[in-house]
C-alpha cells in the first residue's frame, strides 16, 4: 500500500504522538517553537483513508544568501522503521523536502541497535579488557537494525561519522537509560551501586531538600548552569532559551517540562530539567554549584526525578548522552562512570543519516562544519 505525505496541523501531529507509547521530545510540535532560529514544519504520512500513520517535525536551516535549506528531523521521524518496504516512507519524504527547497536531509532514526547492562560495563572497566563499548559483546541487540542500516546505505543515505566517541552526530549515538517498567522503586534503588546509594543517604542526612520549581525558578537554575559552564568549559545557553523552552513545552502539555532544585539551608546547590513524552522521561539539563558538593545534591535530585518519572508511569528514565569510551584517561570517562552507577543500560542508536539532494551544496556544508 502506497503512502502520501503532506503538511499536517499541530493538532494532527500532537494527536498522532499521543497515540504512540512515546516519541522523542524533539519530535513534538512544540519543539519547533523552542528552536526559534529554524523554520519548522509538521509532516504526516497518510494512508488511503487519509489517516495519519506516521509523523515528523522538520527543522529547516537556510544557507546564507541562498534560499536553500538543510532539512533536519532530530531523533525522527516517527514511522515504521522495520517496514520491509521502507521506500514507501522515505521516497515521499525526500520528494516533499526537495520541493520545500532542501539541498540536504538529516534524520536520526529512533532505533536502538545494541544494549549493554551496567554489570557488563563495570566488569569491563575493572578488567580493562576493552577500550570502547563497541568492543564488548552486547547483552541485547536488534538484528533488524543492521538490515535497516544496509537498506539506508543502498538507498543513498550516508551515515554520520562520530569518530567513535558518540558525540560526532548532532544528537548522541550512545545514551544511558534506567528501565522502570515492571520494577518497584526498591528494585530500582537496589540496582544502584554502593556509591550511589551512599550518596543518596548522605544527601538525606545532610538535610538536602529537592523541590519541583516553576517558571520563576529558571533564573536560579540558570545561575547554577553558568557556574557549571565555566567549570566544565562549555558555552552556556542564555536564560531566554530556557524560558522559551518552558513556555513552549508546558503550553503543549503541563508535564512536558519540569524543573527540580536541590537546596541546603535555603541555598540552591543543584538544578535539573526533565522532559516527558508518553512513557519516556529524559534528564535534559543539569547544573551544580562549586561548593558543598560533599552533601551530594546531584545524586539527590536524580533520585527525585526517577521517583517522579516512576509516578508518571514512565517505562524508562533516560540520562541522555554518553561517550562509548571505557578508558580512564579519556576526559569523557567520568560521564559514563557516573551514569553506570544507576545500574541501568547503555544503548547505541542507529545514529544520524544524511541524504544529499544537491551534492555540491551538501559538500560545501560539510566543509563549513568541519572548519567551525
């Protein structure tokens, strides 16, 4: 059965997302309002009865001085990726985006290839018998994902290069997730390593209080975020970005974005944002002070978010990106080490894929990005 693709309304798009167990927070209509510097469009695949059977949020970034666009579907689109006839989804997509003036298409199929349990990763770290996750035998893999990758290559899609770190793509290829479904809160906490459990108890005994904040508390979060940016040497986003994100996401769904703050004696020491779509919850941004770190406010706020995600009926708590490095002297090793302590799983996604509709402009963009 052939499919048609057309622009759909926000209401149609949101109704489709709500009919699914989950979708990426970057594939809901309100995410287009967050990315104000991009032109956005909701697209939908329809069947013979004009019912929407797949959807995507497209972000269009214009080339300087030329009315041609990079079309980007972050962590999307939301379609049947294992359909034997994948062309009936992707050919209408490319034709539509080309008609919209796109010179290149970038997408991130939300398909997990492999998973590694925390115990497997910890053993590899202790034995120092692997340098990267990809060197380890996975605890689970999706055989259909390898066939999907091959079909994309045969159709002319190019896989993004990540250099092995997992951060070369615009969105991380490797993430760390804590499964919540069919587990009790006691089961989840028992999955933490001793350090995590000790740190949570330390925060409780020290009197750290974690509260759910509101729009007015974003300024407190942003102050801590700026401290974190200076400490970790990254360029912080302005407060206005988080205010826009809050207004856009919570207007679509009051639980789409939450803010948490950890206080001790009335002083904010850590803050985080949490995003929810369906039964998937993400830890989005985190920030912490440089002092009083010994009372472990970051562990306390993470445990509060996991408990609230569980109360919302989430099946997974997603700590987002990690590197796949297992080498202690790598500057990204601490990130995976911290997240492995939750007892969850590392997951590798299929990664991001590009389709050059205009090869000359696509190469020019690649050259520009490599020099940034």
